[in-house]
C-alpha cells in the first residue's frame, strides 16, 4: 500500500513524423516520432474530500479525470494540479500525455496498477498509433510497428543521439483537430496508395539503422522522404504540404540552406529541422530570427531528443 497520498508525473512532449500505413481500414496506422526535452506536461494528484482542479488545461484535465473514475467506478475525490501543460493542437501530443498522466496517477494512488495500454484504452487514446504511449513509457526515438493484422519484428527502445539537435518552428496558430481531424482520417483511408515506397521498409532499413549507426545524413534524408509522402496525403486538408504558410516559408528557406532533414509534426503547424550539433543549430537559429523577423507569430526553439519517458514520483 502507498504511504503517501500525492503523486507527481512529468512527461515529455513528442514530435510525430508520420504514419506507416494510412490506407489501413482498421484505423491502426503505426508511426514514428521523437520525445523532446521542451514543452513537458507536469501534474500532481492527491486524494481529497471532493473534486478540485488547479492550473492549466482544466477543461480537458477534468474530462480525463472524470472519465477514468467513471470507468473504474472510483469517486473522483482528487485535487489535480496541472503545473505545466504542452500547448494543445500544435503537433506535440498534449492530449495523450495529459490523459495518460492522469490515468496513471489515479491508478497508482488507488492501487489499481493498470498497465499503460489499458489506461490508454479507457482514455480513448492511441487509436491510430502508439507513438504517444511509447513516449510516455520510455521516450527516445519512437517506432510503432504494431499495425493490426500485420506481423513485424519488435523494436526495443531506440536512443536518439545526444549531440543531435532540433529547431522547432512554432506558430501561434493551431493544426487540424477534433471532428475535422477524425473526418480527415476517414477520408484518407479511402485514398489510393500514392507512393511506391513501403514506409515500413523506409523505417526498418533506413531510419532505424541510421540512428543505431549515428548516421545523421541518412537519417535526415529519410525523415524528409517520409514527410514528403505525408504531405501528399495531408495537403488537401491543410491547403498545402504544411498547414502554416509561414512555417512552409521557413522550411523552404532551410531546404535552400542545404538542411536535409525537416518537416511538420503531426497536423502542425509546428515545423522542425534537424542539426548534427548545437553549434550548427544555434547558428541557423540566429539566421532564421534575422530572416523572418517580420513574422511575429513565429518562434524558433532549439531542443534535444529525450531518451526517458514519464518521471513518476510520490511526493
């Protein structure tokens, strides 16, 4: 039995680079992504006389807490404090991390000890891929090959090279979400296959080995190749390869600057670009701030990959 009645969970945000089988009618698409060391979610949960909420994203947090308690027939007598929350609908996986954090905290405080897959199912998460679940569980480079009715070799935790850096191109706008996102995926499943590259092969024979071998150039080119395919599927729903015209301009500029790995996370609008070390990332960030100084809605943020998942502590 737990001696303390308060639990703290800090979980990383994640980038989502793309799906692996968008024409799969089961709706389970697989995918790849990356845990990052910026924009984490931090909550504390403790037992209370009744319901009490404090902090950020309160409507969504309240929904997840009540949903979980109703499903497990628990009285929602908790004080939930959302100390940090990943900005919603910008491609960083905010909803899933909040849902898993709340479900995991309740499960541990009440000694239910559900596994993460069951918590995700209760919270109605990980419907299209397990990227958010893997992010919470272990961090690192996230590879989900568990596509329904398919059999792939299991890939254990993949570490992202510590020297590599990412510049995030953050816009003040929001990407596709809610009913519009659900409808888009329904339509995408009926699209004819628009590429001749098997995306699982791209992951297994290019992206995965490049991480193991610390081959930055191969990794970058392969991510961009996958992103180009995603853009062809998504463009009719977001009016172009990328959902933000300003982010698109930045990515085109980076391409001309010979940056080989770039794209948009999930539905955006956040863009990303890879650099082999911090010096190159800092040099490019200065160049971008100068070149796009008139775009007040843009922010350039350097981050690293994060090779650990959620930090769960009794406090």
